[in-house]
């Protein structure tokens, strides 16, 4: 019986060339010319003045939550269907995850449930500090209504893909 992989391993010739170069020049960690070049090219593509390549998605979420000002006791909305790394930085900062269920078709966060949760919290004057929107399995979440809801309620939107 053959396995069906969520993400099958693959490394092409170009990737192997870069890995070999990193080993040959001893720039394995933490930084090096490839990381510097990536950050410069990323800035050029997105029109940003600064970029920081991090060691993991978890580290990136941690930094994003810090920049969003998440402090102990703050609520952060996050999908029920996600990897623990989407939630761990919230807890690490002393925040409280506020889980929002998934849409039945896409498995991504349900915009209607986001609207309900934000309306309920707004009535109590207890809006979350941020919302971590996870894009699952290469399928983008329904971002437009979620972004509009976050903007309307002053909730910082952090995307996790």
C-alpha cells in the first residue's frame, strides 16, 4: 500500500546547490549571505524597508504577537483546526486563546463565527487584541470578510500560512 503524504519530501537541484554552499562556507546557522539576500529581495518584492527571516513559523508568530502588543490576559482569536504552534506563542505571552470553529467546506476559520464572536465581545467591551488566521493545507482562508471584521473592531490580523 502506498502512502498519501500531506507534503511529500522534495529537494531539487537548486535547493541542493544552496544547501551544499551553506555547508561549504560554514554558514549553517544562524545567518549568512543567503539569509541577508533573502531579506533584501523580500523587502524589494513587498515594498518594505525592513524584513527579518526567522528560524521558524512559531518564532514569527511570537514576534508578530509581541509587535501586536499582546500581554498577559489578552485574548487572541485562533482557529480550532490548527497546529499547536499557532497557539503556543499566545500562551507563552500569557494571552488566552479564543478558539473559533472552522468552516465545514474549507476547514479554515469560519467568517460567520468570527463575526458572532466579535459582536458578542464588543457588546461586553472585551474585544480580543488580535486574530491569528491560519491558512490550511495550501488553501487560503476567506480573508476579505475576516479582514473587514478585524478592521471594523480594531483587532490586529496576523496571518499564519
